[in-house]
């Protein structure tokens, strides 16, 4: 079948068809069709159509801008947008897509089933299921303890080394000896040892002191230092502040830990035994039983408390008190009420050093808790010479007039030194409460 620009039926309305004269022969063009199909006794063939660029507003043109997302656009624009998105994530070298997956919840999910799956690499940081891991295999979330700003520089400002690694018990053995480094100068960036400090590691704290004295500052080994069995010059992360240090001490490893030996105070969590001081509203470290005379605030109240009818008192040992310092006096001296917490008796000393023409008499009085009156327990004789007089109240003590009585000291008592005349006398008074 052949179509021409003029209908074969001779009608005046031609079928609108384009015509072309490719070879100037005006040879009619055949319309290209698809495979023939027979239906109803007729042979039909589809006609292939062609569209000029831009003639179809749905398909668009080849230069349409890319459109992504749920936005209006031509087919050409959306195809360009899809191609653009693929190009953004396409790795043409390794032929793979680079994408990241974010949870809808910025804080993650509560359950694993709702979280994005993660596969750890074979060379990932070690999990906490083994010991003896080298530093490069540890994650940055290792346990650290804050050191209140850390060591300070020469101006007193913290140097920024405020977080300390927490050491294991085996790594807390004190190493070092007195006079083992060259005397430091302020600003030194190295420590020079007389012998190689083989156990020192990068980033380790070193305590510096003069001879065998207490540490005066702490320096930190540079992280660039490589452990050595021969090096005697150790680089520091921050300069030395104080001159004249000759001793360096640091922690080293021992299989059984420090045992009963001393260890440095750094790089440990606050597992030091402390107790709350109610009077000072704060914590105090407790002393060990390695010495006598430990400050009372630093001794653990492990003895039983004694109920006094209202609250609980600490149990006391024998207590010595200076009541009146040595001085010249012409009037009667009456003490305030003295509380006896748990002593059974008392010894009182009156030491007369310059009596002159003076005369005094010492008495010990117990206080009646009901009436508030004072009852005489023991009275000495008038002291008119330079002498030390001793007065005793104690259960089972010999009964000696004006010297001692067989009695128990009540909870509240007073000591009175009566001036028998107005003449000056120089004396002192002290007492001991005795269990």
C-alpha cells in the first residue's frame, strides 16, 4: 500500500502528512509499519511515529534540568535526576555504591531489631574479653580518671594533662631510687638518668623529688618515646617546673602487684579508704595502723559509740588536758563544766612555782544532773609552798585525806582553785582522765 499527499478518493481534504524530497525526485515516502496483523478479514499494520524534540510536553527535551523527589517534571528531567543520584554514590574505580544508613531516630533505636546491622572488621579494636592487649588495639573509650587539671606549668596554670589512664594492680609497683637522675633545671624537656630506666613507657607519669623527700612535681613521658633497655635520656611531654630534682619514681609491672610495698598515688581510681567528716562536711583519707599518733580526723571511728541519754559519744582513751597554764594569779579560778565521756577517774596536778605569800586550795566537784548543784568530791589542803600536789579520784584508789578517794568520776564536774588571800601566786593546773 502506498500513501501520497493527495487522497486517492480525490477529496479536497488531504491527510496531514509530512513530505520530504530526499533525492529531489518527489518520490512518495512509504510509512514504516510494524508486523502485519489479520483481524476481521483485514490486514493491519501499526504505523511507527516520530516526535520532534520538545513537541511532547510530558516527555520533555534533552536539556531539561534534573528533578528529584516527589516533584513535578518531565520524563527527561526525572531520568536526569535519577542518573544524577546514582552518579553521586557511584565508585567508578571499584564499581560499587558508597552509601551510609542513618536511623530515623538520631539517638539510635531501643532494640537491635530496629537498628541498622553492623559488621565489625576483622582488625577492629579488641572487645573487653581479654587482658594483655597492646595500646594500639584499644579503643579511645578506655577508662580514664580526672586529675583536677593535672600538673601545672611554671605559672601555676594546668598543662592540660588532666585525664589519667587507670592502671591495674600489677602495674602499680613503685620503681626508681634516690639521686638517680641528673639534677633538673626549670624548663628541662628531658630527664637524664644515671642508668637506663628500662621499665618506663610512653605517656607514663614520673614523680620528681629532691633526694629522698616527698614528690614536688609530676612529669609525663612524651608519647613519642619508644621503650628502650639502653636509653638514659627520656623526653617529656611538658617541661620540668622545679629545679634541683634528683629523684625519679614511677610505676612498673610486677606479677603479684605491690603487695605490702608503697605505690604512687596516680593512675588509680579513688579506692582509697575514706570517711565522711561531719564537722568539716567533707571526706578524709584514713590512716593505716603503721604508726601511732595519727590525726584524729584521719582515724576511722571503729570503736563503739556510747549513748549519753540524748545522742552518741565517741569512746575516748586516757585524755590529758592543760587546764590553767602557769601564770601569776590573785583570784579564785573556777573551770567551766568539764564533760567526762567514759573515764572512770581523774588525776589533777597543781604545780606551784612562786607561792610568795599567797595561798590556794584545789577542789574537785561533781555536778548533780537534776539540781545542777556542785557536790564536793575531793578537797586538797592549802598550798603555801612551792610544791607539786597530785589529787586522785578512782575506783579502788586508797583513801587518803586531801589526796585521793575511792570513787567514780561523774559525767560532769569542775575544778576550782580558791585564792585564800589576795596575794599573788604562780601556778599551773592540769588533769588526766583515766579509763
